[in-house]
């Protein structure tokens, strides 16, 4: 079982921004991590690669392939998490441009998945109306879907299909697609080029059982982030799950992100990963480190934990 899990290990490059891309790839190889999820824009940044440069420069594509092959670490996904539906026109245009470039770059690199957020429209500032009453919120929610979410992603999904790329939208609070039902609604409207990036840490704090989510989504899961959630019961009683305490104040929060095993035990993780594979999942287990450890150390510890399951 451990070999089956370790063969799928992947690192999200955001944890290795203290070194250049060749060094990041070498680190992965040294840790037995055979794949990389490469940030190319948006919040993951362009520290290692820039989607817009890759989309227009075949030499940059060749150089990236050379670095990947030299290290023996394959590119499993490109990440370009932004908000292409942001109510600030300039920001939305930038994030849209980067995301479209990421699709073109993935095609050129023969990378099957681009990871992103669904985005969240306004008005004024991004507005995440996730309660059914007062009715104003429900009406705003439906307008956002009909006027922004569905039309935008139908166009992106069509282009992704033409390129042979799947867009894995991360189920993340603060964005319209944050749960199995919202992902499936958008997928029903746009087709199978829209799929899920499932990060269990973002499901746990919404009260969603990740294994149940895996079973609901089935073949709609195209990518998986390895990240855990640690709950502080005293602060949970004080703040609830919808805790806006700054992440820098970790000890004051109801919950915080940690490396796998620090929030849920090995049995929980083994059951979750086995359940994912039982649904036919063919992707990687991409470690996204947001714990207290130094990033490289956290990646190494997480990789060892997953390999031992």
C-alpha cells in the first residue's frame, strides 16, 4: 500500500520559493517526490515560472522540460489560482489573462491539469453570499451564478477541451465553487473540462466529510491537495467555523492548517486516500505546506507520512 501512495507524491512549488526551479526539482527528487505542481501565476506567483511567458515563448517551454527531465521529476499540474471574476476590472483582467495563458502553457508542456479557483464576483468587493436568508443573499447568489460564473466558465471550459486540459477548481471557502454541490453545478453547466481539486483541509472546516465528498464527486476529482486541519476546541466555541481571526494569530484561531497527521491520524488519511483510489482517481497527492514548519522541512515530513500509509 505504501508504494502505491508514495508513487503519487507531488509537491506544490509554493513551498520551495526560497530556491530556483532546478534546485526545487532536485529537492523533490532527493525526497522521493516524483512530481511537481508548478505555480505559474495568481496567488501561487511566478517565482518559478510565468504562464504568460510560457504561452508565448517555445524556448521557455523547452527549458522547463529540460529542467524537469534532468531532475527526473514530472510536471503533474500548473497552478494559477486567482479571481478572474473580481469586481475590480483590472484585477479580473489580469487573472483571466494569466489563467488563459496557463491553459495554453499546459497544452504546450503536455501537462493534463490546471488548478485554479472559481473566482467570486462582487458587487464592489468579492461577496460570498452563502446563507439562504434573508432573501437578499439567495437572490445575489443566483445572480452571480447566472450572470458571471456560468457564462465565464463555459468559455474557459470550451478552450480547455480544445487543448485537452482539465481545469481543477479548488473547493475553497470565499469562492463560489467551495463544495461538492457547487462544483457539480458548474460541471453540469460547462462539461467535464471542469473538475475538482479536492483539499480535505478546506472541507473539514466547512463540516464536510472529505471521504463522502470523494464518493459524491467520483470521476470529477482531477487533483488532490495533501493538507490537514487542526481544531482548537476552545476557540471553536468562541468563533465557530467561520473564523476571521488572521492566520498569523494561529493560536487564537478556531482552526489552522497543518501538515498531514497533525490534525487527523494515519488511519483517517489512509482511508481517505484509499477511498480516492477506489473511485478511479489517477492523479497525484500534491503536498501543499501551510504548517508551522519551515516549508522544505514540512514537505519532507509530509512526504514521509504519506509514503508510510
